[in-house]
C-alpha cells in the first residue's frame, strides 16, 4: 500500500529543504526524497565547500601579506590535506545539522531515486527496493549539473568539473580553467593562492561577463597580482590528455600545457526524462517551464531552483521555495522581481550586485546617474589593508529612484543585502547614520553621490 503525504518535495537542496520545512510549518504532512546527499549541490559540492576552500586561500594570502601590516611571519604554506579535511568537516557538520533540522519539522526523509509516474503518484527506487507514494501536491527541486562541452568530455582526472575541483588529492602545479564566470573565477582564486599556475580562458570579451564591463576589467587587473592569466575573446578548440597532462589548444593557435583542465561553462537543469514524459511537462530547453506561481503546466506540480533555470543561486531557490510552498498548500503568491535577488561572487576581491546594471539601463534607454565611492578613501578599509574596489549606485533620473547597486571589494557580499533595501527608493540616505569607521560607509557615499550629495567625493 502506498504511503500518502499532502506534499512531496523531490530534491533536498536549498530550494527543496526550504520548501519542505515551509510546507510543514503550514500544517501539512511532507516528505522530501533525496537520491544522493541531503543538502544537494550547494552544501555538498558547491557553495559551502568552495567558500571553505576560499576562506583557507584568503587566510594564506593575508599571512603572506602580513609584513604590510607590521607582522613578521617567517613562512606560510598550504597544508592541503588539512585544508581538505577541514572542508569535509564543515560540510559533514552542516549535512548532519540539516538532516536533524528537517526531521525536527516532522518532515519524512526518503532516500532513493524518485520518478513521478502520474499526477500525484511517485515511484522511489533505492537499494532497499521500490516504494509507491501518493502526493496531494509535488514540488520538483531536482537541481542542476555542470555543463559538459561535447568535444571535451570530463574524465574526472585531468579534465574535471567543479565537483572534482573541490576535492583534488594534491595541489596541481598548473590548471587551465575554461570559462571566466562565477565558478571559474572562484576556483582560480583558490588554486592561485595555493601556488598553482592558473590560466582562465573566456570566450567572451571579459571575465564575469554577466556584470558591467568595469567589473571584469577590475577583476582581471587584480587577478594579475595573483599571477592568474586571463585570456578573453579566446575559445578552446581541443584538449589532448596524455600521461596525466593536458595540452589545451586555443582558436588563436596558442596551446597551453596543464596538469588539470577545469571546465566551468555553467550549469544545466536536471529533470529526469521519465517524469517529463509521464507528465508531459513543458520545458524551456533543459529547464522546466513554470508560471509566476511556480506551477508547471500540470496542476499541483510545482518546480523551483536550478530545475527551472532562473537564477542558479541558492538564495534564488530559497525565494522560489517560499512561493511554491505557499501555493502548493492553498495560497496564492507570485514570485517577486528576479532582479532584486542579489548576485554574489566570492573572488579576491569579492563582487556583489542587485537590481539593474549600468549596461542594462543603457540597453533599455534609461537615463541614469551613477554614484561612485572607493574603498581606498575609506578609513576602515585602509586600516585592514583592503583598499581595492568601488561601489556604484545607479539612479534613474526620470523617477529619481535607485535602480541598481554593483560592488567590487572586500566583504561586499555581506553589504549587498543592505544595498537591496535601497532599490526602488528615493531614500534620503543622508539622514541614515552609518557607524564610523566601517566599510559600509562606502555604500552610503556611493548612494549620496548618485544624488550629487557626497561629502567625501570631489564635485563632478
């Protein structure tokens, strides 16, 4: 006899577990089905392990630059096995805690591969056998996987994805990273700090191409200081592997030898073919098509997170989980403006943005004023020897409202949440007291400058 739940969530990544918990809080019976590890890509082979490695890399770079702070350190070298062990411990601890959290909300965790065979009917296959589940509503949170270039297939050893890049046995002497987006640039920072000779090959004209041109230009300049070569407007034509080495051929005729080749050209939504066929789900390429309520074309079946391919961000999945959970339990909510979901890149220096970029405004013919403030003029940033970067605030001249904020600098990923509150406002930021000295004052200066009111910028 099949078990029955009011809501079944397939996938336990950020979107999946958040949706399951929110549904349980709304008083319904919930099960979450996970084919691999609780926490999904983000916790196990994405956000958390990568940021843990980046934290070790950042600490190592700080120690190497300690003399500039008046601290004499005789040596600093990475202990890779300990760095990896710490990363695994952080991930393992969170996974255990998350499992306990889900269960504390009386959500049933079912291990296995789930296929939706018909509306409200799910088959789960596992080592323990097969089981049938009936569901009043279903939320698909099946995630994504790294995109593989057909002509350069992953071999898991020399040609690797971001998953393998997080768990290499040894620090490679050299690495070519194909793709200068978020993941590629973050991994470049990790390995360059560890001593790897890193070369990034990006087909477009700049690194971090989803952000404004000045961001990519600034990041490329700072990457040079880390001895990272950034080859933009370049395409990889082939990769030949032999004897644990790779020869990467570029369209320009140049070739690069490297121990590892990390293919980092984005992620692709994962939706199993059996479920797609059984429900006749409408697709947008590999991703599921949903409406503003995050419901698929099948009544009672919702989809969130990377499976719908909107943001490919954990916090984007959290936002979608809130909406889907409310709607599958009888509510009537619609997803908010996706541009208001902050974007964050944990490179050295960090990048963060929210709302519309300068480039987006220009393409849409919006007349804007851009306020700027620089970390090199900030007291706290100088005290910490972290003076690289700037903040830009974009104001729509027609409405006088702030429509976008972009930041590059230390800890800007922590500031972007506060910047989000400025979007759509004509906030009199001059009346808000920011503590001094803090890095957050740079945000105030940039916002004031967008209105021509900056105290610490010269007139322009």
